[in-house]
C-alpha cells in the first residue's frame, strides 16, 4: 500500500517491515517456531524466487 507524502526510501522500509511481520504471523499461525531471522530468510527466499521467475518470463518473451 502506497502511503502519500512519503519518500521512496521510507516507503521501502515500511513495506519491508510489513512483509517481515506478515511472515512472522504466517509462521505462527501455521504452528511453526518462528524467529525474526527465520522469517526474514524465508521472505528473502520468496523474493528471490519471484525475481528469478520474472527474469525467466522476460527471457522467454524476447
């Protein structure tokens, strides 16, 4: 969600914090033991997978 009147750096920081909280809440809801480090690592893996999928899709489209 884009907040009005906020610079891009602050928006990115806010978005990252929200993603971390969602990852932690999701893990807890699934009954897993969750640490901030494990939630951040899981989120990083998810973002990497999305990035590679996006790059692969672009490569096939050309």
